[in-house]
């Protein structure tokens, strides 16, 4: 008698159910505008991000992340400093990098900064490591893009050694070797959570499994469903390397307002401006209103709309991707601080409870 083939999507859902649901917010420190649509200073933008992180805890968000960038539009090169300011004013929310461009940084310094944040926050620090889809840091710190892959591989290897704790012995080509080196500060509660951010590279999925890092799927365009094979690959690779199951998260851009129309009206012109400005260097197509409406619809990558619209889209995509965590990349350059604060409030008080309810009812039916 023939046996029925297993359903890889169902298997992914089963793996994700082993971990609690987590809902986060990510920001790149997009420059906000005032009521007259004038850009605020970099300093005020950074102060605003601190207030946004504090509000995120107050409304029930689980994680607040800041992504490393080095441009006028995203003046956020020192996320750990800003996160430390938020840590001093919060008690529960986890804090970390939405992405740290490890390729152009030093793994020892990254470890030291986030182990320090872990101490300040009493064990609430996390780090998401990326190769860098935004490459501004490479010329800034004197790295050659020709070494893009080698830099990330070696530096992830060293970072994995640092997370183990204890003296480190390591050799490589990208930095000085270490011989029985004690790296401080030591963490109190074991290694802090570390993730690999993946935007489209199967090699990065396998790398995350090989080193025992959780997987964060950075989906910024197109159908999220096309990332489902990455979740299956991750589980297969973990099994091959003899590692236990690890969490899978989804990072997606969006904006929440009281109604679908208001969210789209606020977000679309800012989205068009930002994507147009980076299209040439990032290889993006300049969006049209039609392409934007697709991305904001049920099958696209943008989570733009009312709390119910955004919640239903998250609740549909998490099980489809075998994920237990969703981080909304909120904000877009040119939006006001007030609009971002309202986005955070609605996400925490409306979207997250509804997603939990929808996923619980789905589980009951199953």
C-alpha cells in the first residue's frame, strides 16, 4: 500500500508551532517631517525613534529593532546606542538590530556592543546579521565589494565562535587572528538570540542553519509565498547539521492607519519617493500606483492598511511561511512622527491581538 507524501508546508507550520508567536517593529530611522512637510534634523529623528521604542513597549509589542544605515535619508549608523537609550526607559520589550551589516563591521566589536546592550537591558538584546543589501557602509569603512561573500562568511564564522562564550581561538583572512582571547563583557544568561537576515539567497539560509542562527526572511517585494521554499530548506539544513529546530521570522514593510484609504494615502507618495531615489543603486523598478496596489493587496509584500487588513495578511502569511515571528518595518521617509506613533499604537493594540485571535481560531479548526 502506497504511503501518502508529506506536505512540506504543513511540516513547516508544525515546526513553527514549537515556538511562541512574536510580534515586532523595525525602523531604519527614516527621516521624519514636520507639519509643514519639512524634514526634521537627524538629531530630532533619532530622539523620535527613542520615543517610538518606548511607546512600542507600552502598547504590547514584543520586539523593537533598528536597522543600520549610513545615509541622509536613514541617519542610523549606531543602532545599539539608540537601543540602549530605549532599554533604560523600558522593562519588557526585546531590543536589537533590524540588521547589522556584519560584512563591513568587526564581529568582536558587534559582539561587545550587543553584549553590553544585553547587560543594560537585563537580557533583552538580540541581533540580526546581514550581508548588506544597502552597501553604503562598504566604501565608508574601506571594504571592497569584490570581497562581499568572503567577508560575510568569515565574519559570521567568528561571530558564532564569540557567542559560545569563553576564550576564542580563530584564524581568517579578513581580520587579525585570535588566540585564546577573552572577549568581554561576558553575558549573564548565555548567548543572546542571533538571526541571519535573508533577502533571497539560499546560501544564506544554509549558512544560518550551519551556525545555529535563527532565520529572518526579509521580504520587501513580490509574493511572500515565494519564500516558503526557504523555510523548508532551513528545516532540512538544520536536520542535516544535527541542530534542533530554530525560529523563523518575517520582516515586511508597511503602515497602519485607521482605514485602508488613509494608510495608502499617507504611505504611497513617500514610498514612491524613496524607492525612486534608490532604484538605480539597488536595482529596483520604479513603482506605479498599480504595482503599489498589488504589493499592498493580499498577495504582495506591503502591509499597508487598516488594523484588520494588516492583521489578516499577517495571519495568512505566517503559517504559509512556517514562521512564528513577524516584524513590521514601519515608517517611510517623509511621514510625520505623529503618523508613526499612531501606526505603533494601532499595531500594538489592534493588529497584534487580532492576529493572535485569527491564528488561534485557525488552530482550533485544524
